């Protein structure tokens, strides 16, 4: 049986099985589906059964690049400026502190650990350390989606989490984008090889120019059927161009997403198109990641995994706790909201694949293994972690809402009115349409009109 | 027009970044694929403004960026994109099969059979005679003995009579036409497709007797039977699975549609059965036994396949060799004219025989001119059996297909407009 046929059968069966179980698992057990595809990929790959040989796995390279680009665009589409400016400074401050501390601590620890474990020279250790630091910043939004799917009220802690997820993704993608520009190989055909700064500018330039041209290309188009064609072409072209230039497809498409969401009138339709293919792309990426993964029992790699997971988890939990306390926001947010950011998912996989597909970068397999191990260990439990983090702060608010019905979300709040500490400007109120959040997918022109 | 300007800017941008790249083939293919989608889509939209079908725009865009002109989509890149064409053919075949309602087959099956038989027979005789008459001027028959002339004339005609289900489906999807001319055209095209696969196998067997190929190349009778019979079996099984899915699960149809097409194409390749027929049967079974959910799947498939169809036709355009048409035009033009005349005469005869509606007699022939992938596929089989002569024959076919592929959609659009089954607005607003 051909490798392609096996892959199709596996994807189809796994997808349908997961889909059938997905709702049930998510609702009853608060389990986020996804990591099983990774396991499936490993089982089918050359390292275990060899059903899909390495050559076949390598031939899926363009799909990986396309999947990475699609995820980048999806992340970029969250950054709608009129919505961003309504988020308070404190919310952003906490999110940025958490992101940068995670990047610094995880990157720093691994920068020390890689040469100490004999994996790479001191000079080169900065590259994989920074990459894993950036990967550590990324958290999956899937847990929050599942944990809060039946909720109507939107508490400040939920807004904080959504903002943090967006900022995490932004910091992670920008960091790897700059990293790839920094360590870029000199092209063979160029008369003068661009400098790292120029590569970074080229990466962002592909995004800005691409975003502007695609905005002009899409024009007033609102029909989803037609947008599928245009947007599909745009993502493929942009991802292909970034891959051809050996720069980060994630950063280029992130910028395109930001440009499109802020310029296109059909942003809601664009999001519909993107969302429709995001989960399947993620599953395919997971499967392909599993195929190309070479799990190892080498103690040094296991030590890196343990160090990465431990450092990342501790930093997420304690950095958020301390920064919340220092900013005097413990009363509104509680001290444990960082737990909700422990889960890793689609962006982590995309970043790990993007790093590992570059042979010029050091210890790609170690970075890849550590990132995927983290997804395996944390994604299943992402929703439970979110619930554990939110319950202590959300339940009392629920009780309050029951006792004071005028606070309940079913009663229309006045748009723009704050309900928590308006004088201090600590948090803007959760409006009925969730306008205070970075991540809500259903924002549209209403935000712009207000 | 704005989109075309954007495309030119995109093209210039890509030309600017090309020297900076590492030149990896996969990334280049991805770039070309993306550009092809946007380019063909834009030129397709532009085509509607000058009252041409979108598909002609897709073909023109492919021709412009293909090896014949800009060479941005070079032959190696086209080869890398071959799976896209296979997927498109699978999607088109499934959609075509799903268009056939059991009730309609019961009601109009005999009419369609009569129309198809008359049209194919008249066309076949006309083309075979023309080739036999022109044999002195044809490179692959010059100086050949009469049995070989007869064998190759029959073989040539058995390929030349074929239509294009892809173009027919694309135009119907674009216009949303559902009238009697539209449905008769589709029915005849689909039935003829099955009949041509069967008759081509017979013609090839006869040609091998009259003009034995060098070596042991060729296809056995049992293999041919399996290709056809097996396709019906495999297609029915696949259709039954899809029907069960539609009855009991009915979710995530967008992804399911792509998986069905991928799986169908791959399983047909692995089982050595005819891909088009397999998916056609699968579509028919799924539509008619899917508990009334077939329309949703069709819609999902059209949406999922939209970028793929655009690239499929653009790639078909990129394969057009204007130089071959220019070189062979004194031979190609008579054959194209005879084929068109044969189709017209055959449909008149068929409509009279089947007592079809007057508009069917008047307009159906215009929807039967198109040729594309199936004809190229069959001519490749001939080239496989007769490496030297077959290759010369294939060049002639490609030149002929280039004309029919361009004129066919224009004529079909005209037939739908004149029969009032579609309006210019429906063409501008439709599908892909």
C-alpha cells in the first residue's frame, strides 16, 4: 500500500474518530484533542513501524510550510487595533512581563545548559536556547476555548488570559522571526549577502507588502466561497516566498494577518475561512511532526526536556503570580492565572517544525523533541489547567452574579462601561460582545463603528 | 482590473526576491502554486467582464505564466503540481456523478443513451475518415500500409471524440444552470466518458492487431475489463461509505470532501482502476443513497475544490503549446471542423431519434466541443504503446485540444445563454 494512501486513511480515520469523540471528550472530561495525532505520526513513522518511509515524510515539506503560514496568519488576524486600544495598560503590562520573563528565564537556563550538557558549543548555544525560549512563551488557546465554551459572563481574568495568549504568540513569533534573520545563510546568487537586520526587514517587508497587496486584491470581496480561493492563494504564495527566502513564514504571515485584519472590511469572513481550515491543518502538522520525529532515550536530551518543561511551567506560574501581586491586581485576577498558560499546542508545533526544517541551525532534533514533548505533556490537560486556574476567582463572581442579577451578562451592559474599578482603570468591563478581548473571533465592524 | 495590477506588482516583487532565495524546489513550487491561484482567479474574473467564461481566463493565465510565455511556472514545477490536477479530476468526477439523480436517469436515461450513441458514432466516423483521407500529410501515417492507416485512424478517432467533464462541470457550477440543455449536456458528456473509455480499449486492441507495436507494450483485455469493472465496484464501495457518512455523521463536510477525493484518487491508482469512473460512480451512489444530504457535500466539495479547480485549468493552459498549433494548423483545423460538424450532426440525429425537446436539438452540441484532461490522458496511453508514432499523434492531439479547450467553454456559455438557462449575471456571480 502506498505511503500516501496510508496517510490519507490514517488522517481520515483519526480525524473522524477524534471529531466524534471531540465534543464528548471536551465536554465531559475537559480534554483537548490533538496530541494523539503526534503519537500516531510517531507510530507510523520510520522510527517505529516504518509504514510511512522517511522519503514520503520528507515529501510533505510544502504542506508543513503551508500549515505554518496558515497558523501565522490566524494568529495575526487577532490583532485588530480598535480592539487592542480598548485593552487597559495593566492587562498588556502583565501579559508582556509574563512573555518576556518566560523568554528570558527559559532561554537563559538553556543557554547555560546546552554547553554544560555537551550538546553544542557555548558560541552556538544561544540559537537553540533562544528558539526554545520563544517556543516556551507560546501557549495554546484551546484549553480556554473548551473550558469557557458555555460561559456568558466574561470576567477580567478571562480577558487577561486572552490578552496574554495573544501577546505570547506575538512575542514568540517575532523572536523566532528575528532569530532566523540573525542566523540566515548567505544566498548563493546575491551579489552582496543581506545583513541580519536586512533579513529581518525583508521578513517584515514580505508581510507588509504582501498584506497590502492582498488587501488590494481582496477589495470589497465578502463572499466566503471566493475568499477561500483568494486567501488560499495568498497564504500559499506568502508562505512559499518566505520559505524560498529561508526566513520565517510565521512572522511574514503574522504581519499579513495584522495588515489584513486592520484594513479589510470583510475581516469576519476572512476569519471564518481561516478558522475552517485551522484545526485540520494543525492535525496534519502534528501528524507530520510525529512522522519526522526521532524520539531519543539519550539522557542529555531527556535532561533538556525535563529542564525545559520544569523551567517553563515554573516561570509561567510564578512570573504571573509575582507580577500580578506587584501590580496590585491579585484581587481581580487571583494568583494562579499563569497555570492557564501552561498548555502548549498548535503554535508550538509550528515553531518547532519551522526550526527543525532548517539544517543550518544547531541541535534541531533536540529543540524539536523538547517542544513536542511539552505539547504531549501539557495539551491534553490544557482545559483542566485553565479551569483550575480560573475557578478560585470566577466562582465567587458567579455567586455574586446570582445574588445581584443586574450584574449578569444576560442583562445588556452599556458598551464601553467599566464594571471593575473604573477610577484606577485597571480593567475594562467585559462587554456583551467580549469587546475587551484580543482573542474573540467574532469581532467585526461593530468594534470599528463604536 | 485592480487585481491584474496587483498581480503584476506581485510578479515583480517575486522577480525581485528570486535572487535572494536558496532555490529550494519545494518552496518554488509553493510560490508558483500560490501565484497560479491568484493569477488565474483574477484573469478568470477579468474574462467575465468581456463575456467569456472564467475557465477561458484560467487557461489564458496558465498560458501566460507557463513555459510558452513567462516560464514562471516551468515544466518541472508543473510536474510537481501534477497531484493537484489529479485531485481536481477526482473532485470533478465525484461532483459530476453526484449531479446524476436516479430519478432523472430513470426518466431521461434512454434519451441520453440515444443522444450519446448518435453523437459519438457520427463524430467517430467523421474523424476516422478525415484522418484516413489526410494520411499522406500526417507524420505518423506517411507511407504506412492501409491496415496501419485504418488502425491508427480508428485509434485517433476513439480519442478525438472524447469530451471534457471538467469543463462541463466548471461551466455548470459557474452559471448554476439546471435546465434541460444543461442537464442533457452533462448527461451525454458523462455517459460518453464511460463509453469512450470502453471504445478506446477496443480501438487500442484492434490497432495492436492491425499495427503491432514494437516490443510487448500495451494493455491486455482482462486489464481493460478490470479497469472498467473494477472502477464500478470500487466506486460503488466508496460511494456507499460516503453515503453512510452523510446519513449518520454529516459533519465537517469541507474536510471530508477533500479526503474523499484524495482517497478515491489514491485507491483508484493503487487498485489500477479508472480514476474518473471510480469517482463518478462514488458520487452517483453517495448522492442517491446519502439520505438527501448529497447537496451539502456537493457544496462543500465545490468550496473546498475552488482553488484546486482554478489551478487545474491554469495548469491545463500552461500545457498548451501555441507553437504546435501554429506548426500543425493545416492539419488541425480540418479535424477540429469535422469533429464539431460530427458533434452537431450526431446530436441532431440523436435528438430526432430520442424525440428530445427542440432546444436540446438546437443547443446541446455547443456544450460538447470542449476537450481537456481525459483526451490528454488517452493520448498519453497511445504514446506509451507506440512510443514514436504515438508521440507524434499526441502532439497533434495537444494542438487540437488547445483549440477545443479554448472554444468549447465559449460555445457552452453561449448555448446556456441562448437557451435562457443562464444569464450573464449568473456567470459573473457564480462559483469558482
